[in-house]
């Protein structure tokens, strides 16, 4: 697996609170032996609150010097991630580009801009990879894999840019694995050829996306270095994020069954449902989160969508407090106002509404 070598790049993308955003831009010219000295200079130049600037610098140092979990371009299996208190996390479930709900994503991007998470987790099925699916295409639907890759890359880059995150984890699952399965059926020898310099498979999904070592992205594969369901992230040995192994018809039931299997608190997507549960066990509280979806159910690629699926759009938002992941499922609801129905969700005192553009 390739490792990230650019510490400087990670530092430049270090997190900041909203009041410390300008502070990050000024640190390039500061030469100081202490955080206090640097904070005083930045606060004076930018007319910012001193304590907010100081905290932004401390957060940046803590995140930028974490012990290694996001140094990889790719990782196989469950990646243990250690995050300090105050780290903010966003989890975006099944987007299925280009079948994503573009109007709804506009509101989600606005939320990311305000929340400014340090870590973003894409919990699987970010790309639909319909062009390589074995399912027959609906009438007049043209399959174009390059277009799907381009749109997915642009969206992932936009999420990184808007959120200002330190790092993004992209969990590779069944839809992304369509690329590997498509190659291995007729040409398994070609599918496994690696690049001479990076030692990464030439036709890997992340390679097709154009990402390289040093980019603030880690692609999580299963133990066989494929998609599927075996890859994920374990944050602070407290909450495991993966795409979802078990499917149950009721919201919240699928991750609960997963948590029963492992004994660990679990968060996943895959089912396109939203729900959560918490219960005390012999080893403590075990939580289960099902994180919904961000697709357009009426898109031609979503021909299997129907009312019986009980799909529900949502996102996940959390923060590390006391070494534990405190996570919320934010359901996105259809609200009718003045005869017009729009998707909306709330966080804090702000309402985020879909764009009609």
C-alpha cells in the first residue's frame, strides 16, 4: 500500500474553527517559538479573538501530528483511527454519483461549509459505476464510465474544498467494486498489473479517479484489496464505520444486527434507511447508526427504488468528547411550505434547504 509522504500538505489543510480560518492563512509568514506568540500576532493582524486563534492553532497541531492513521492512499481491512477531543466528523452515506440528488447535495455542502469538520467519512457507494454494471440499462440511458468517474472526482474534491477537512476516508464497497469485477472476469491478468513507481494496480478504482499519494484521501478496501463489505474505520476503538453487512427491513435494525455480531458500536449505510438504537450490554453501551442516503430515487439508475424499500435521506454528524464518538443521525425531511415541497434538515439553529437551481 502507498503511504502519504507530504506532512506539509496535511498541515496546510489542518482544521480551524470558523473564527480561525483567516489565522491559518497567516501562519505561513509567522516565525515564533510559541503558540501564544503566534496567536497574538495573528489576532492583532486579523482583528480576531485571541483565545479562538489560539485554540485553532492548537487544534491544527494536534490533528496534524496524529499518529499515522491517514498517511495511506489505500488501506485493506478495518483501519484504526485515533482522534483527539474536539475533532469534528461528518459521515455522508450512499451518494451514487451520477444518480445523486443534486438539489439536496447543495444543502449538504452548505452544512459542510458551516460545520467545518476535521474528518469526512464517505461510507460507501459514492459512485454508482452503473456503466460497468451487469444489470441492463433502461431504454435511452447511455452508459459512460469516464463521465461517472469525472463527476465523482469533482464531487469528492468539492467536499474536501468546502468542508476544509484535514482528511477524507472513502470506503470502497459493492458499487465501486463493479470496476474490479468487470476487469477480472475477462482479463484477470491485466487487472492485477501494478504501476512500476507506486506499486498500485494500474486499473484500481482510486487510480481511475486520479488520486495519488500525498492527496488528503484514503481509500479503504477489504482484506483482499477489493470493494465489497470488509473495509472500514474504527475510531478510538469506540465506533466502527463500514458499509453494512446485514440487511433488515426496519430502520436501525441492520446496524443493530451488525453490532450484535461484533459487540461493537456500529455505523453504516448500504440500506438507504435512517435510524439508530442504543442499549446497555455486559461490556457497556452499544450503539447502532443507520445513515440513510443522498440519492435521487427517480433517477434511471435507481430503478429498484420503491416505497417498500423505506429509504430515507440523512447524514451523520459527530464530535470526539472524552475520547468517545458522539454521533447524531440528521434526517432530511420533505417539508411543504406555501404549496412547495422541499428537502430540509436542521443543525443547531440553522435550517438547510435544497436548492431549486
